[in-house]
């Protein structure tokens, strides 16, 4: 086949979203810079509206190290939006996305680049093991991936997160997608190109606690499913068909009862039918509203 020459990065961009991470941000920068030092690189840190001393720390780091660039967001937009902002600012021909809390070991970026240099355009990190996560987090994550796998139209590796490396071609395709609610790991699969995995052990957080509240997790999962599945819409259609079917069966029954019975026996069932149909219409409207929104 065609000769696959090994490619080397002209510039590697490492992008990390940072939200209230004053306890560990310096350690993250130190470890990450050391891990990728053999390549020409830039580190793009996105301050996602932190309210602790993270912004000042970031500015100080950027002032002393020209390889570090900081993007400040005006408020907390959330992990996926912050990551997207960082990807937009990245100028490298290879881009790695990584969490700043050192749960994703920056040393793995070297392995990802090795895969990229052999021709992979999207390299995703698959966690063999997850240290220091609560049982709640592990259980909800596993439910989410099962549901997503059933409903969604992309094949997402269940034990992979946003720790990924993208070639500029794949990144440009991803940035061309204009959706507001972004489920980045799904989008990196959706764009296609050559995809490869590397595996690693996910560490516990270096310091501090998770910035993903239950509310943020719920938003995140709903965005993911609404972006990659039509199932909720189809559900409304099925429910509508079913109720219409029931109504069609009920019509002759009501007529027969009217003809052979002197009373008004249909009153109750008609009321129920109206309520039922009204309810289903509202549900359907709600689902459509989700998508329009
Ligand atoms: N993060 C962010 N904005 C948020 C929540 C999180 O930028 O609203 C960052 C956070 O600083 C970290 C990464 O996203 O670098 C992953 O968040 P976290 O470790 O809290 O999530 P978990 O690993 O618990 O899922
Ligand atoms: Mg984390």
C-alpha cells in the first residue's frame, strides 16, 4: 500500500480546562511541560471562570513561560465549553486534550504522539483502572455509557473520556461542528479519520475535589444523548401512534355503547382519552423543545 512515513509534530498543543484548581495547577504545568518537553509544544490553559486564586496563578505561570498561554472565560461555562475554547485557540498541528487535575497522566501524551506519527488521526486514551473515584461516580458513569451505547449512533469506547489527541485535520472537522451543547468525546469519534486507542491507568485527583457537580453531570449526559440519538424524538412518535391506535379502537366501541345503551357511558372514557392525548402532546412538545433549545 502507500508508504506511511513517520510524521513528527511541528507544534504540539496541549489544551486543559481549569476551574478552581489553585491547589494543583502549578504541579500540573510542571509535570505536563516535563512530559512533552522533547517536542516543540504550547500549553493552552483555559480558566473556566475560576473564583479562587487560579486566574492569578495562571497569569503568573504564563508570564514566566512563553510556551504557556492562558485563555480567561468571563464566567464558568463548564468543562466542554472551556475545552472547546481552548481547542479554538490552539495553533498546533497536533492537539492533546487533557484534564488539569492530573487524573490523566500527561506522560501518556508521548504514547499518543507515537500512534499519531504512525498515521492515527484520533488517539483516545482508554482507562484500564480508575483510582480514587467514588462508587457513585463509577456507577453513574457505567449507566451512562450503557445507555449511550444503546441509544447513540456513534461507537464510543466506554472507558474513554476526553483525554484524546487529534491531528489538525480531525480538529478542524470538529471545530466546524457548530453545536452549542458539545459532547466532545462523541464528536471526535463522529468526525471519522483513523482512530486508535492507547490504554492507561487513571489516577486519583492530585488535590481538591471534583468540579463536576451532579447537576453538571446530568446536563452533560442529556446533552450527549440529545446530540447523538434520535431515540427521545422517536419515543414521542411511538407514544403518539399508540395513543392514536387506542383512540381508533375506542371510537366504534363508544358508538356501539351509545346506540345500545340509554345512558352516557362514554363520558368517563372520553375525558380520560382527552387527558391522555393532551398529556402525550405535551410530552412530545417537551421533547421537541429540548431539541429546538
Ligand atoms: N472543569 C472546568 N469547568 C467546570 C468543571 C470542571 O473547566 O465547570 C475542569 C476541571 O478543572 C478539570 C477538568 O475540567 O481540569 C475535569 O473536571 P473534574 O476533574 O472536576 O471532573 P471529574 O474528573 O471528576 O469527572
Ligand atoms: Mg477529574
